[in-house]
């Protein structure tokens, strides 16, 4: 139904397109009007907009890497392929495992 070349070009955008479809649905619900549909449509639009923004930001991390692993060295620049929110969580997890932080707050730095 869709040409293979076009489908291959749209494949990285599939999550962004899904968020846009949900955003349009939220606009349609909001356009129905009333005290029930306005907040419901607004909530759908807000969630879809956040989803689309996050999907667009994560697109740069979805790429084929020549070698297994997450670190790439290209012309002297070292790139670590991982989104920012998960990096913060993984750093916290590493620090809490090493005893630097305690999840209960009993020991900080010890």
C-alpha cells in the first residue's frame, strides 16, 4: 500500500506521527465543547504534545551503530548515546549502589 522507500523514510518518525494523530484527536474532543469535553480534550492535547516532544528529542538516539555498545568515537569526539533523563537516573543508581547516596537519606557521602 505504501511504497517501501517512503515507508523506510517515515519509520523514524512513527512515534511523532502517532503523537500528532492523538493531538488532532484531542483537538477534535476539545472542539465538541462543554464542561466535560474541554478539560478532557485539553488533557489529551497536553499529554500528546509532551509525548510528541519527547519522541522528537529521542529520535537522535535511534540510529544504527556500527559496533556493539553505546560509545562512539568519531573524529576525536566521544558520544554517549543515551537520553538525558535516563542518564540522571542511572548516575543516581550508580551512586546509590556505591554507597555515596542512600535512597532512605540515612547516609549521604558515606
